[in-house]
C-alpha cells in the first residue's frame, strides 16, 4: 500500500487516479452471475457447503445439523442465519451475485424464489425432487403445489403452511359461543362483535380476512394475463369495506396500536395474553402457543378453518407450501448440497417440527399422519393446551385448496402500496373508494414499469 | 453536588449593603430557577435511558403494560443472560465492534494527521482545490455509494469482512478538516528552525507538530470511537454473516426469523450496547466534552 | 510558487501566515503526506461515486450482474423529476431537516447559555444532555418506540398528566409521525451542539460584557449585540453540517417507521432505499441520489454565502 516510492506528474495526479479508478471499476465488472461453470468439487458424501436460512439455530436447526454431521461426517456445513426481511434478503441476493459462498439457500415467498431463479442462481432440482417421495408431488403441474419455471422445479418447498384461525376456547366458553366449522365471514364478524362488545376480548383479531385471496387464489392481485392489477374487482371493495368496518367497530386491533408498537413483529402476544379472541396465521404460531415460558397462558387453543365466503362453497386457502430450499447454480459442491437438501426434507424434517414447521410431505387430507407429529409440534403438554382434534380437522381438511403465486411482477412494490394505503384507510384519512382507486392506479403503474424493465 | 456549589457560590456577606443583598437574593432566585428548569429538561433527556433500563428487566409481556411501572416487580435478569449467552451471544458482536473501533482509530489518526498536516502546514500546487474535493465529498449521500461500493468491495475480497467497515472510513473528511485547522494555526517558526537544522519534513511533523497536536488527536480519536461503535448503515449492507456482525447490527437479531421481536431482549441488548461507550464517556467525560468542544470549535 | 496569502476554505481556519518559501523541500514531499488519505478517498469514495453516477444512467437490478445492465440515458432523471412521490419525499426531507436542525441548534444554544451561568449540578447536567449522542440508532429507535406508544407510552402518559386529553398519536398517525422523528432528532442532537456552544461561550472576551453592563445593557441586549453575532459563524457551520447529516437520515427511519404511516415519513433517503433495495431499481435510486446530492450542494453553497455576508469577523474568523 505504500505510495512512498512512486512519483507523480504534478498535474495529472488527480485525473490519473480517476482514470485508474475508472479502469478498476470497469475491470471489477467482469463477473457474470449466470455462469454456472464453477468447478465441481466434492461428492455426495463429502464437501463444504454454506447454507443460508432464516430459522435460528436454537429452533431445531442445530439438532438437524448435528444429525447431518453424524450421518455425513465428511460434509462440513456452515449455517448462515439471515433475518427474513428486506436487508436480510438483500444480503443473500448480494452474496449470490457477489459470488460469496452460498451453496444452499432458503427463499421465503414467491417473489424471492422468482427473483433468484430468474437471475440464474438456482439449480434445476427436478430430478432430485423426483427421486424423493417427499418432494415428488412438487414436480407435477398440480396448481396447488408450486410454481414451475419452464416446466422445471428450481425450489422445493419444505413446509406445509395452510392458513388457520386460532381461537381462545376458554373465552368462547365464557361467552357461551359455539363456533361452527363452516362459519361464514358474516358469522366471523358477528362473533367478533359479540366478544368485544361483551368485554370478553379487547379486540377480536389482529388481522382482517383476505377475502380476495380466498376467492381468487395466489394471484389475486393481478388481472388475467398479469399486465394490470385487479383492485377494481368488487371482491377487493368487499375486503376493505369489511376491514374498515372492523377497525371502526373495534373488532380489529386498532391500526394506531399496530403502528405505534411495531406490532407486526409480535402480534401473537395479544392472542396469547388473552386480549384477542382469534389469531389468523399458519402453523408457525403453534410454537408460541406451546412456549409457556415466554407466553404464559392457561387457556386452551382451538382451531377453525378460515371463514367461508359462502357456506359450503369452495374457496382458496391463502396459505401455501413455503420455505423453499434452493441450490446455488454456481455451487462448487452440487452433490453435497443435494445430499443436504434431501436430508433436510427427509430425516431432518422431524427437527424442524419443534419450530412449528409442518413438513411439506404432508398436506390436505393427511390428518392421520399428522398426529404423529404432535409431541414435537405442540410440546409435551399438548393435550391441555390444544384442541388437537380441531387442529387435525382444520389443518388437514380434505377440501383445502392451497394458493400458488405464479405472477410476481412488482409484488414487493404492490405490497408496500397496499400497506401504506391500508394504514391511511384504517386511520380514517381516506375512503375505501379513494383507496382502491389509488391502489389500482399505482399498482398498474408499478406493474407497467416493471414489465417495461423486464 | 448541588449543595457543594451552593455553599461555594455564597460568599461571606458580612458588611453587605441592602442593595447588594437584594442583588444577591435576585441572583440566588435566578440560580434556583435556572436549576429547576434545566433539571426538568434534563429529566426529559434522561427518561429514555431509564425506560430502556427498566424495560430490559421486564418480561416481554409487561413491557407495554399499563399502568406504567418504572421498577419491575421481579427483575428479569434472564433477559441479560439470554443475550449474553446462547446462539446470538453479544460477545462476538462486541469483539467485532472492538476490532473495528481500534483499527479505525489507529488508521484514521495516522491518515488524517498526515493529510491534515500537509493541507495546513505545507504548501504545494493544487493544495486548495484538492482540499475542496475532500470537503465536497461529505455531501455525497451514502445510499448512492452503497451499491457501487459493494460491487467494488466484492472484487477486492472485502465484502462481508470487518475490513469493509474499516478501510472506507480511514480518510475521514471530518478528521482531515479538524487536523488541518489545528496544524494551520500551529506556529510555523518551530518547523522552520528545524528545517534550517536540516531535519526532514517527516521528522519535523512527527517530532514537533504531532506532540503539540495530542489534545486534538485525542479529541478526534474519541469521536472516531463514537462513530465506529455506533455505525449501523455500513455494516447493514457490507456485512452478511452473523459472525461478522457488529453491535448495532447484532441488536437487530432480536427480530427472529418469523419476524417476531422481543421488546425486553432488545432493550437488554440496547442497554448492553450503550454501556461500554457510556462508561467510557462517564470516566473521561471532562476530556470527552472538552475534546468534543475543541473539535467543534476548530 | 507565490507567497500570496491564500484564502482558507469554508471560511475556516486561521489563514496560514505569510511566510518565507520553504527551501529545500522537494515538491513531492507534501504529496507523500496526502497520499494515503488521497488513496483512501479515491478508492472508497470517488470510484464508488463514479460507479453511482454511471448507474444513474442505467437500468439495473444488480442481481442479474453486469450482463443485466442497460443504458437508458437521462430516463431515470426525467422519471424522477416527473414522479410526484419523488417530490413528496424531497419535500419531507426538507421539512424534516429544515425543522429539526434549527430547533436542535436553538435548544443546544439555550442549554449552553444556561450551563454557562452558575447552576446547581452543572457537571451532571452537561453529561446528561450529551448522553443521547453516544447511543446507536437501533437502541434509540427501540426505546423511542416504547416511549411514543400512543396509549401506554411514557410521552403520552406524561402529556395526559399535564392535561392534554388527546395527545398526538406520534408514529401511529401520518399527521404526527414526522414530528416524532423531529423530536427524536432534537433529543439526540442538542447536547452535542450545546457542548460546542459552551466552549465557544467560554472563549468569549468577558470585558465586552462588562462594558455592556456599564452601558446598562440587559441580558437580552447583551445576547443580541455581543453573543449572537460572535456565535453566528459557528452557528452557520453547525447548521450546515447538521443539515447535510439530517438530509441523509436513513437507518432510524428504516428501523422505526419504514416510511409510514402511509408515506408520511418516506423521506428521500428512504424512497431511494425502497426503489433500490426493495424493488431492485438501482438505476433509479442512483439517479435520485445524484439529484439529492445536487440539492445538498446548492443548499450548502447558499448558506455559506449567507454566512460570509453576515459574519461579524468575515473571513478572518476561525469558526471551523
């Protein structure tokens, strides 16, 4: 680094350095991500792999890694935990782009899967998936399973995440309310009103109902063809009318509180603290329910399906198969990486159950198999804490139709627009019509911009 | 402390005239009023720290509980145990931050003294335009640099290493400016005398001017400590693996994978992150504030 | 080489005294001193800046690497200039920086004036006012989230106690979120400002005040005629540096409000972040960065000119 022995021409020093810098920049730009021509090393039994996932080590990952190390002592695994938020995901993206060692990575949500796959960082996993009964269903074109790219599978979901309603059974008993399994959205709102008006709950629920997703499925935000948004459809008005009504009658947790406390980050506390009657989420929340140390509570949690748009009607479950595992196309150890992915999906899945992860090998109609998971999924006291019959019946119902998102254009921007406008709607700044008008216009603009860039 | 000053500021009023006494009383009244107002304001400034401490000893579920409790019924020391042990122990965040702080202090002091001396004490062609370029660089918004820096660092193999936090900070515009101002006002005669005696420029710098600059260099070092310890935005982009997290980044790990946050743990982490620099500040506060003032004055 | 006295940059340092040429010093010696810092700046600032400038003329999502980069000329700039959200964000930046900086400087000055007089517990007060300056943004943001909670937060509990039955909702309302951030900025910054002012006040020549007192000037008059003019250059300097810093505020906003509620705290730096890091439109984000840099440049030059015109001691003053 010493500059001591260099001489400079008096005037050109600055311009010279700039030129040099420019050259350096241009030279630095030689790297192409889509290479995939990395030298292959290791084997199915040996290698060094870096795994990026969002689940923390204390939630089953450490045990999984230990078990893997015992079975494959010659594969060294470095687990890199990244927070599943903008910065965490950007870090993974930049690491992929920058050629930092990433061999196996998890993508959460369709947008992340699509972005990384389209940029060429994902290895084709079709063959691998076909070789495993656990993953084989994802290679079919079953629209309930997962999205394929060019008929190939680049990401294998590891978790079955149907959307459920968690209910406080003791609160319902105290109010003398019996919630039917085929309840409708009107009944949902009525029961919510009864519970809050009767003083049984401070608010009935943290989240409102995703009516559009229930009616339209995973691509509910897009008009057919994906070239514009669908916010002019009546179902969206219905959804936001309901959300606003619930905000105003106090059945929905007030937006003001959501914003003030960053409640989005720990909404389950209110349900588990006994303040809320319902909690709408996938099975991930099971781990909080069983965590009596951090969430001490003595009520029993029961479950119901998401309320029906129409009693007896068929509708989408807004949950999907998630936590997709991918292998970096540029990995030096593709065989070892495949071994790891296979292990995660097979032997490893039991360790993830303690974290509330129902393996993706299960699905609708498989309640019988699911019961074997209860001790891990629900903890030792599960008989007291959970209405397990209801859980089996709800989470593994035959009629569940899982959502699949296939259009990912401007998905993040639309989500931001929606959240910003929903905040304004619920704070009473704008009306539903204003909101949907703006949402439609701005989402369409975002989609157009994105498509123009594609 | 208040009592001590009160007695000190009250001179023996033996043969005071009535007018003098009146003035004294007025003085005393003002003194008291100022004290009340400023201490009330100070309490407002202090409250966030006390609340941070209080919340860090509560159960998560009690952090938002009403009515407000300043002193938790039962101190949850386990919050601290949790963040200092376990998978995301703060220990290695502290070690990483410590490493960055030390190297940044050493590096910035050396680079900025050298450059500051040249800009303030030596004359050469292009000096002022060059200095202006340095000054102007402080208006470049960080976000504009992030991605190109990131690309460039990756090429240099510095991405996701603590060096990515150290090297770009070394030629600190603020430091160069500060030291340039100092050296420019240092007496020229000493250097010239040495020069006539045949000493070379570097010796003059090191033996004559640097010793005179020790207070300002200390001030600068303290400011570097502050900025290096608290830097959040650079590591946010440049550091990817948890093993290289510095303290502010480590604090965000209390947001777990599914997006849940522990308010109590994050407060315990916050308290822990503030303690080293606060202790340092309290011990050296005279020096610290004097240095800060000097830094600002120049 | 001439020996004419050279004007100091930014009205800053005491001018270098007129002196004889330094004989025997090779022309390149000063460059040796500057070289390490210069190398650092070129490598880590100018090169990335050049890169950023280049990117601002392109369309680029980063993740597709340099193969995916596309030259679009001035498109990003025209898009920005016709993007109402860009202007709204710029406006919020102006409000945020334009209010928080003068208020911070003013409170800092008030604290300094008070601490410059006899006061019980002066040492402790100085420490307390300065403490916020040593806390990282995550700790600051986390604790203020608790404090500003509309119902259970300490701030509103206090305001209700004082009789304000419906205090602001702070970061829970688009009407007050920016105000909350401004209050936090004042809390965080005025102690630092006051320390610098205290030092300046202590260097003030006391005989001026004596003379003023003999002329019967009261405290306010003394401040207006003596203290304020003497502090003006430093006030300007503090204002300029604080404005530059505040207009780039990002981490705190990202952590606390994510630009909301609505878009009420989406300042320019956060809007850039959204476009770049969330939507992967790095070209557009870079173009906005260039525009915001130009804005800050213009503002700095204007304030600098203003200060030069107004300063009591003109260029001679060492306001640093």
